[in-house]
C-alpha cells in the first residue's frame, strides 16, 4: 500500500468510526487508478471497492473527508437496501442517467446529514477547478454549491 492509500484509509476509517458505525468491520478495498472520474464506490456483495483518482493526492484533508464521506454514503445506502431493492438499483443505475443523478444527489444529502456538509462543499469547489469537463459533469449530477450550503445550514 502506498503512503497515499494509507492516508486515505485512515481518513475513511475515521469517518466510519464517527458517522457510519454500521460499516465498522466491513471489507473496503481502496484502489488508486487513473480514470475519468475522481472516485467511485463499487459493491461486489462481500466486499466494496473505492476507486480513487491519483489527482486526489493534491487535495487537502478537508476535501478528502468530503470525498470519502460521499463514497461511504453510497456504500451505506447500498447496504440498507433489501435484496430486490439491490437488483432494482443495479438495473436502474446501469440504464438510467436520471436515476444515477438521483443516487448521486441522495449520497450528497446523506453526506450532509452525517455532518460533512462543509467538507463536501470544499471538495466540490475544488473539483470544479480541476477542469471544465469535471465542473460541467458535477453541476449536472450533484448538489450545487448553493444546495450544499442550504442543506448544511438546515442540518445544524
Ligand atoms: Zn457518488
């Protein structure tokens, strides 16, 4: 494990300890890989994979907290689904852009609910600056900065 993955795991474990007690002890594999997104959480039944773009090496700890809180939100949400809900989810996720957008925004709302609204705001603002492509994509699929601020305030 390289030192970056080591740091990521520590940040992620800390969020689990504080906010996702239910995820304690589950198997999460962290993989660093160049791909077009910043990250992705995948579920393979018995274990979970969080893929992390190496560009995140340049992100601050606060921004990384926002990143992992969002990815862990996906894992928690998937864990809370029953068997048929999981099948329904996978089919919709694969074929419906609208559904993927819904899931992304719900994961953002979960991130805020568990107390990482400011961190989510920080990583989103940083991500917009990485490239125009990322900015456009994130604006189309995730909560806006305004919405993050709004829900974070409401959550206090
Ligand atoms: Zn996501």
